[in-house]
């Protein structure tokens, strides 16, 4: 597909003095016309082709999930004031049309009042995995529905946090009881193993092909454990340190390392195989340390980022303005700065700014891609959709999304954004 550079789309300038200035309603029409003229001009004057574009009706307060061949919303039940919700499943649009298709639900299922749905995931055998919880009383459950009919197949406690071939890893979240980690068979929810522990944090080590290799747990009493995901047995255990009265800690997987932050002050790097200490440094107000390509990135409680040498823990560079690094390639990093929507390309080794991309809002993503989708508003028109990568090249503009207001996400080659007049717009992503 040819990529169309939309240029800098702006509102139309004032008309000549002899003409009447457009009123508030007409200004939007003029803006749309200007945007479409720009598209036609840049595309060589050809009329806009049909594309896969749909509208999903959804009231304010609803949530959207892109689930493979289906699109799911969780919305309040119309006309009911007791907090009742329902899960509605729509077909994925599969044909190009000149105007957006308005989708109608295939089926719907009730969601108990007070529950928030966190995840909807298609699984084998035409199943739909739905994970939900009640934040007020800290309960959670996962159920599998038949993707064709909505019929419930099974329901178990805990939130499904990770998929494995034919299995799922679930975790409970409660304040009054220990955390339970459980692996179940997706076909029938049969428990493979479970373990109860007082977990402060849980992270996961995955192989290059995406399969789960190990589960890393930091407990509230200061212990670090590496758990085999197939059996639930503890492969490696590091006992609490001597400073037991103040040993609050969290652990993250960073390639072949496990990084442990204790008391938001001390960072220790351990080998994932054996939990042998590599190094330890003092890093005040650190909240996490994760992998950043060949280096490590430490987030700070007051904002900002410090980048550490993976081998020694020595600081390479730090910045109070850089909030996060979202993608790395060939020594360059795409970073978020400022108020959360300023995007930069950095030299990862030094932190030097190579390219300022300006203000963009990132599209939420749930799958790794070598590029990041971003959007930028065009007044009274919608959003410009573009791609960014860490090379430092300017954003590549892909499309204009009429009436889109924001809150965008992408998955399974689809893009979903909240529309200004309610509901969600769904677009097939261009190649």
C-alpha cells in the first residue's frame, strides 16, 4: 500500500474579505474538505479507495478489546442504574467499503456489577478468555466463553496474566491472603500446579520464541525465587538479606539477569540461573530496573531515568526529562519525554538527542513490533496516524482517522480509537 504523507494539516485560513466567514457548523465541513483535498492532491488526484473501517457503538465508560477475529466491548447496561454491565462481541470487519460499517453484536454476556474486565484474549478451540476483578474487595476471576455463542465453559479464581501452549498462568491479588500462582489447562481449567506465597512482585522470563522459561518472585519477607512454569517447583531460592526490618523489595527479569530493588535505594543484579550476585549499587528513589537493549534502565520515583551498564551497574547517563524508553534498535532508542507525549530518538549509549519528533500520543500496543504507532489531533477533523521507529527518521504518516478523538490501541493488525461522538472507530492497519 502506498503511504500518503498528509503533511502538516491545519485548520483552513480565513476566507477572502468579500465572502461571509463560515459559521461554527460550516467550519468543520471546510476543515474536512481541506484535509480531503490534501489527501487527494498527495495521492495524485485519485479518489479515496474503500478501506476496512467500522464503527462500534459504545457509551462513555465502556472499554474496548481487540480479540483476533472479534471485537469486544464492556459497557453499562442501558437503562439500568445498579452498575450492571455486559460484554458485547462484534465480528471483525473483513471487507473494504467507501463508508464505515456499523457493527452489530453477535452475542452478549453479563458482567457482574463492580467488576472491571482487564483482559480479553482469543484461545484455541474457539475460546475467549476473559479476566476480571473487583478492585474494591480485591477479588478476581477468569472465565472462558465460547467465542461463537458466549456460553460459559469454565470459571476459576485469579487473573490470567500469561499464556503458554495450551495453558494459562493465573495470579490472585488480595490484601488479606497470600498470593496464589496457578497454572491451568485451557481446555477444561484443570489445575496443573499451584503455589501460595507472599509475593511483593512477580515477573516472567521468556525465551526468544516467546515461550515462558521461568517465573521470578520477590516475597514480602525478602526472599527471591525462580519457579519452573511447567511444574511449579522452585529452581533457585535466595534467602532474605540481613536487613530484615527494612527489606521491602521488588524483582524484574532483564535478559539473563534478575534485578532486585530493595527499599527504593539498593539495586542488586543476580544471575537468572542460580541467583548469584553480579553487582550491587546504590540508586536512591529507584522504582524499577529493567532491560534496555544492551543496557539497563532504572525508573526514578520523582520522574526521570538512569541508564546503567549491564555488566557493572555503573551509571552511563541520566535524565530528569526522559520518562521511558519504548523501542531500541542498532544503538538508537525511541524515548518519551516531557509531559508524556514528546517523542525523541536518542543515542542509547550517551543519552544524546538525535531527533526531536514533536508531540505525539502513542497508540497502546499489546504485541511487539519494530515500530510504534502514534497519533496527533487535527482540529475539527480527527487524528493523523503515523509510524515512528528508533532510526531517527521523521514520522511516516499513514492515514487520516475522521472523527477520532484518542484513546487508541492496536492489536491483530487492527486499530481502535474512541470517536468524538461516542463509540469506537475500527480501522485495518495499512501494510
